[in-house]
């Protein structure tokens, strides 16, 4: 069994309304010195294979087909 | 395309990789190509002795060893290498800008260039572009090439469909329209108008269902808003492959219909619900032909006071363009070009960037800003950014008013600061609106935008010359005569008509247990309850919804014929909406299929008590370059036009979506029809559920042997033969009017139209929705024979039961009002049109006989269970 951790974040410059609103809220709550807040999404995907390479290849395809939009997202995959 | 576009942005992390790739590519080309001199350097010297330099360049470019003329395929020598790139020059202007030496390109290179850029212009179109720039004595920039690709796409200029539309659907009852621009505008009541629009978002939804469907909603809302109307309702006719398609039967690159359906529903739900507009009607149709290319049609209706009517054109010279809404991003680039070709296995990943990323949370305030600006009379014109983006919106606003425009691209708010000028110009990012205004009003416009937290910027001005001129950081990057860019090509494409046998009568045994056939029909995907979907949509927000999509006794509802709204507080009039089309008819007979769609729309509206006021058509077809598809389009348009003309009803608006053709082949011809009807008083709105035991049941309309494309034939596993339902618009018009009159006079307690599954399905639905039983005898039907199908003798019982003849309703009439009801039909055209069918009974059973012959006896609970449980089962969720 292989576990793959996929992290998807927005490319620099892409608007992140959730992050922006978090920033606004943090400032309103009086947290000084907060200058930016960004959101990331993390998936842990378990695969019934022994080959890490194969798993990574598969998860990469998943990222391209479902988990990300290449226009706005970057992603990283870690397998263990 | 992105890597090509973002090159040469020094120090830009995003594009480093692209740069590297690009450098390699450029190095290769440089090694092969001729020595490159870049004399333009930002300024455009008037290259008047241009012709000569062309010849020179052609000579230099042509492979000397071959010794052929330039029009020969120069690319062949270097087998497959992108030789067209030799003729592209980077301009040293401090930002990414290229010019294209079209004169030097061979035909093969022109085609390769168009393809590689993703602008999808044909060779002939590339030639006319070349001719234009030759006459101007200069080379086009990438901004210009991309802009042409958009302006001349099928999606934007209707190059294949225009001749057909002109011939069949333009110019019908136009005097009833107030205007028809981004959306239609028609009178509603007194000083109030309504503004409907129907369009498609098919290709994006097939690739990225959630974003595709959501932005489809966003787009259609903007069309209505820019007329000055407050959107009040949405409706969504959707078309998918069968939900139970085995995974291993799907061709590569095709997503499972269940995946697509879930994504599309979520997209519509999230966008529609968040933006606060109720989704009140629509439908989901399943057919294997949609597996490779699902269809997402979206409709919207708005309401406006006549003073708010705003035209999609600039007011006058000196007006400024104010950009409102979402900053422009890289999403939705090449959306229209991608919508103008077939989907392929590679589309899934290659075309992701063509799908926009929606943001409903920004759309809501954008609607407020636009409507406030209009109410305060601060704008002279308004148009939404649709397919084609800035490139189309600026040009059309100016051109339609008889002027030109000058745009400063660097003033456009951006999501990504490193975007190349051509990307800014053609991006189809969502939630953007363009208004024109007198310069004196700009300050207030910007204030109002700021109040709603919506980005806004002045991006250009209206000029007298009929020219579209675009500057970026001081450099002119585009200059078109507007008549050139907006005067796209028009094609009279060849057609090929198959022969349709409208008298191919089949012989088959009547099944032993017709009750089982009825239950099978109720559970059929095209009949089954769509409650699983409907309940995800907010159909009541704004609190104007009088009749909802599901009607009847709470907990036992049935499918309503049309939704009814009460959109104006001071008016008692109601607005009814419905959408229809049956691809099974259209596939066999596009003419009568399209006519049937109009017929069904009329009767759905009449069933709730509304008179048809306007129709909208969304023509979804396959690849128009294939003569068979072109014929389908033409026949369907003829069917729609014939009906509209006979009914004297205008097309409020329309949309065409071609190239709906995926790895599983072309879609069935799908001329979706949306109908807007008006109720003289919303209190008359009538639902379809049976209301009281003892009431009489009547069938309005003749029953013929119309089995082609019917559910009954499908239950027999017969995919061919018989004739699809035809219609007589004169009878339809008179009988629909009488049904509405009867409703207005309070003579009708329930009404439901007969469509798929004929009388049997309609009656079962009415019964379970009212938790009452029904007894019906079909003996009076078809007694006079069937003069239309040339078949002598009485009709067979099973044909009467399941025939899908058009222009029919089942109505429930209180016993005391029977005489008054029948008296209505005592006039020419409709004499003998009203058949006594039976009565409503307390015992919850549907019993149908033909004289002494029993046909159906089934409990209403069993009917409703079959109808209700089918979709959750198919979607793999518990009921």
C-alpha cells in the first residue's frame, strides 16, 4: 500500500477569496502584523500498489484530470 | 498556447519553465530559419513598398534547394517541424508581442500556425486575413491574430448557421419585441418588460463540468443584467449519456455521465444558489448520443421597468469605456475557438484553460452595481463580457452604435500581472461587465463600484473613426477596421438529406401486462423524478415562485408542466417558463422533432394557465462541416420557424452550439426550445395533481398513431420505424387558448400535458401527485380512424394508451362545470377535440380500459415509487 500526499495551491497572482477574507478577519480580530493568508488543499490518497513510482504516476494523472485546474493551480505529490 | 504566450517575461517565476522550453524552440528555429532582423522595434514604420519586400521574404523563406514557389508546402522538407515559427518575429517592446509574416508563410504553414496558436481559422480565412494586412502594408500582431480567431469563430459569427437562420427563423413576429440584443426584451405588463435569454455551455461542461456549468449560469445572467433587467429565474435543460453506462465502455478521454451530471448539477447549484436567483425549471434528458459530449443549456429571465432598458451599444463619441468586475485572468482563453470544433480524446487536458473559473460571490455585487448604474442613469450602453472577452465586447459596443473604439490594455485590471497583451484581449474570464458613459459620470461610477467592493477602471474611449485600436504601454498592438473584424465569413455549407419513411408501420404484439410497461416507463430516465436534482437547487429564493418544479400533495409530488413566477409586486400577472425537446424525435425526423419541441412548450405553458409570449431556441448540433449534420440543423430550424410563424410568436433570443461531436460520435439533433408564457392573473396558476374524487377527466386533442421515437417503441427494443408525432399549429393554437380560457374561468382543477409515455404516463403522474385514483376508458379515442396516417380502421388499444401525439392535455373538470367546459370547445377547428376520458376516484388506483378490454390496473403508490426511486438508484445513492 502506498500513501500519496497531494498538496494543491493557487498559483501566485491568482485571486484567493478564502485567503483574503481570512486575512481581513484576522486583522479585524486584532492580530497585528498579519500581511497575507493563503489557502492550500491537501489530499491523502491510498493506493493498493507496491510501486511508489507507479503510484506517483497515477496520482499525477489524478491531479491533472480531477484535483487541479492547470490554469490556476500548482501541486506537489509526496508518496510514502 | 500558454507557454508560447508568456515567453520573454524576464524574472517571472511562473514562466521560467516556459521560457526555457521556449528558448530551446527558438534556438532551433533560429538555427534553421533565415537570419532575423527586427526592424519594427515598437514603432511601425509605414512599409509602403511592402509588396516588394514580400517577394523578397518569400524567396528567402522558401527552401532554396527545392526551388519551388512559396505556395508549395515548404514545411514538407523538414517533416513536421513547426516551420511557420520562422515567420514570427518577437518585437523588442519590453513586453511579449509578436508579429506574423503571413505573406511569407506557405499554405501548410498558415494552417499549422492557425492550429498551433489555437485560433482554429481555416486556410481560406487565413488567406483573407493575409489579404487584409497586405492592403494595410504591415504584418499582424499576435493580438490581432488572436482577436480574428475569436471574431471569426463559429461561436461568435455564426458562419455556418447564418444562412439557415436567415431563411427560417429571422423576421418572425418581430413587431412584438421591444428589442433583441444580448437578451430579448418583451412587454410583460404596463411599464414592465421581461427579458429572457437561453444559451449553451456545452464544451466547457464536457471538459470541466463544475466550472463549465457554473460559468454558463454566470454568462446568461450577465446577458439579462446588461439589458437593465433584474434576473428573477434560471432554467437548465441538460442532456447526458445513460447513467448506467459501464465504465469500461467509455472511450478514452470521455468522462462518465454520472461524473458529468454530478459536476454540472453542483455547478448550477453552487452558482445559482449563491448568486440568489431561483432555478425553477429545466429538464434532464438521457440518450447514448450525449455520452461523448453532454449538453448544458442555461436560460435566464429578468424583469425591468421600461425606463431601465439599456442598449448594448455606446451612446456617442467621447464616451468612455468603464470596465467592471473580476480582474482579467488566464482562464477561458480560446473558449469560443474551442467551442467551435469537435471534442477529442485530447480535449480533456488540452482544453482546460478554455474553461473559465467562476466566482458567484463577485457576481452578486456586480449585478447590484450594474443595475444601480442603470437606475441612476449614469451609463449610455452596457454589454457583458461573453465569449470573445474584451476583444468582442469593446468592438461591438462601438460598432453597433456606428463608432469605433480605442482601448488601453494596460488599464485593464489583471489577476496575473505578467499576462501578455493578447491574453488580456481575448481572455473570457467571468464576472466582467463593460459600460460606456459620459466622462463626467466616471467618478460616480467608480464610487458606486467601490461601495460594492467591485473592481472598476476606465479602459478606453469611443472614437468617431470606425476603427478598433488597442494600445499597450504606449505601443499600438491592434488596429482593425471594425467592418473587417465584425464582418466574419459566411458559409453556405453542403447538406445531405437522408430519406425519412414516415409510413414505416411496424407490426408487433401488444405486451401481455401493460401495467408493467407503464411502471417501466415511469422509471425510465427521461420520465423518472428528477427530485434528487431539483431539491439541490433553490427554487424559491426571491420569494416570487408561485408554481414550483414539483407539484401536488406534499410528500407525494409529481412533475409540474411549467414554473410560474409573480415577478412584479404591483402586477397580478404571472410569468410561466418551460423548456422542451425530445432528441428521440429529432434523431428520426429533425423537422417534426423541432416542431414537436415548440408544441410541447406551448402545451406545458397552457397546462399551468399561461399563453405563450415568446420562444427561445438553442440549437445544439454536431459538426456543420459534415453534410448530414448541416441538414439536421437546417431541418430543425425549418421546423422551429414553421411553428413560430404559424403561431405568430417571436424568437426572443437564440443561440447556436455546433461541433457537439465527441469520441462517441455526433449528438442527436437537439433544438432546445424555451417558452415564456404570461398568465393574466397568477392566481389562476394550475397544477397537474388530481384534486377531488368525482371530478370528470377529459382529453383535449386528437390521438394518432404517433409511435416513432416513443417510449413504447423503446420498451419493445425497436430503434427504428413508425412516425414521430406531427403537429397542426392551427389546432394547437386554438386548443391551447381554450385550455387557458377554461383555467381562467375556473373550469379546470388540474391539467397536464401528454408527452413521453402518452396518456398512461400523464394520468399516472396526475394520480400519484394528488394521492387519488383515476378511471379512464379509451373507447372514444381514435373512433373516426386516423386520417393523418392513412391507416383505416380503429386504433389499437396499446397505441391509444402510449401514443405520443402532440397538442394533447388531460384536464380535471368539476362535474358541475362540465357543460360550461364543453361549450368552450363547440366551435370550428376544435369541434370534437374534447374526449370524455373518465373520472377521479378516491381509491388510489389507476384503471384504464378500452371499452370492455382492461388495459392497466396499478396502485398509485407503486407508480410513484417506480418514478421516484429510479434516479437515486441510478446515481448510487439511497432514496
